[in-house]
């Protein structure tokens, strides 16, 4: 089945535990239909950062080939996610005089440039500039200032930075597969496009994406992103704990975690599980309580760190929409109840929405970032005006960054 290339968007979620490639076709009603999916285990990343280029390249190639086969098309460029403890963020303000006493696009460009003029370490680059609101003559809460009258224009923005080397390595791996990188998007920003509702973003919500190597947090209030953070504890640490405590190989520990893990001892039941041993030793029978006693403390530690991050951000009392958990490691049984007891607010599991095609397989927190990359790409790729890109985060910022990166490869 032939597809029009200009209607296709591709998302590439390069995670610590897996690589997911998704191909979406943008329909005439602006909806996205998923027409291709490819997945492959990832062994080349640690805590969201590339540590083995060859393994990462192979995983990307396998996932892309599988997605191409299903979609019946050739993939030439992708929108890729980025995460890791190297990610930094800050809120910044900018101010400029309004020329002609009516806000034009030039005024917005100047005020965004003023807001981004903050000191950044030499080993960091700006990935996103995300406007929160504009002010005209101290009038707050303006989202679309073009055409409005005034003398003084202010902008409040959220700036996200990433390590140059980490971004370079991701781009290098993708290019080694013969692909171009359209955009490089923060993982939790991508996930927010697929799992959060507009009402939640307006009211105030905390999104937590628990992956294999990192846990990513984003806070939204009044429809804009206010705070982001990355915690280097996630599902892989739970797997390692199980492997050490139960003395079983890592791949068996992962299987045990997925099939039997839960985070509430009183609900674990007294059933026993078979635990393979290391080497030629025979398998053993252990109670599920033993497994829960290993898993629960690690999740309690993680949730405690996340609550501390939320409190430190100053937005803990500004998220009446509660907490939305997503990502593959958010599927642990009993996690919602444990999170509600830690955060003392409503908690739900976020699954990807706003797409058609392969719903039975993709309505799973594992695919939140991948689906979000497609939605993000759809909303940005068909816009050609530089000011639109500047105002929406990647655009001109990323294209300058990409030009800078291209000089190294």
C-alpha cells in the first residue's frame, strides 16, 4: 500500500531497556493513524545515555526495519526522544519594548531572545524554549499576544538544556543508520502530548514517566510546563535488586518482576514462585512476599525522591489534578495505591491517547513517549514559519543546534 511521504511522521523512542520506532500517517481530519511499529531490546544505553554506540545502532536498525516492513514505506528521518540526568531546566523572563505599539512577530522574537539570554555551561545546549505566558503592560495570562496593543512586552519561558555530548551521541547513532533527525524532544514533554488532557494541564498536574533507566518528571499549570526533572532511578534498579536478593540472572529477574512483582505486601498472597539459580544450581521456590519485600522499598525510595523534587519545585500545592504515572515501569501492581499514600493526592496510570490504529497493542504506558513523539511531530512539522518554531520550543533552537552538530559528523 503506497503512502504519501509528506503525510508520515516517525517517532523513535531510544530507551534504556528498548528502542521503539513508530510510523504515523496524518489523516485529512488531522488525526494520526499508526501504520508501523518496530521494537527491539536496547543494550547500548545506561540511565538514558548512550554507552555503546554499536549496540545502540543495531537496536535502532532492527526497530526501524520492523516499522518499515509493517508500514510498507521507507523511513528517512525521525523525531527522537532524549533523557538522562544531564538534562537541566530553568524558568526565565524577558522584556522588550513593543514597536508600532502593536505586538508583531518581530516583538515576540525579540522578547524570546531576551528570555533565553541566561548563562549556560559550555558543555550544555538549549533543547527547548517553551513559553508559559506573555505580559503586555503588566497584564498577565496572555498566550497569543500578536495584534494586541501596548508598550511593554514580557515573556515567561521554561528553558530545557541537555549535555552536548549526550545529544551528539544520540544523533550519531541515528545517522549511522542512514537517518536524519528532524527534532530531538525531551521524553516527558513527548509523553505529555499522549497521556495528559488539556483540563489536567490547565488545572495543574504532575506527570511522572518511569522508564528503564530514568524517571522523568514534568509539572504543568495553567496550560504550560513549569518544571522538569530527571531522577536516575527506575525499573532497571528494581530488576537489579531482584537479581541480587534472589540470586538469579538479570534476564530471569526481569521476567519475575514483570510476571509476579507488586508493591503491596499485604496483597501479594502466599503463593510461591520458581526462581532460577545462577550456574548449574537447581531452581528454588520462594514466596511472593519475599519478592514484594524487595520491590516495595525501591519504589518507596523512588516515589519519595519524586515527592521531594515536586516539593522543592514549589508546585506541590498547585497540582490539584494529581499525579499521572506512565512508562513501562509504572505498570507494577499496587503502584497507584502506594503513590497515593506517598503524594497524598489522586494518582492514575496514563496510557497513550489521541491516535488510531493498533490500539489493542499501543494502549500501553510503554508506548507513551513514542506516541507523544508522533503527536509532537504532527503539530510542528507542517509549520514552516520560524517564529512558530521559536515559540514552540524546538524549531529554530533545535535547527541551530542541529547545524552545530552536523559540523562534527
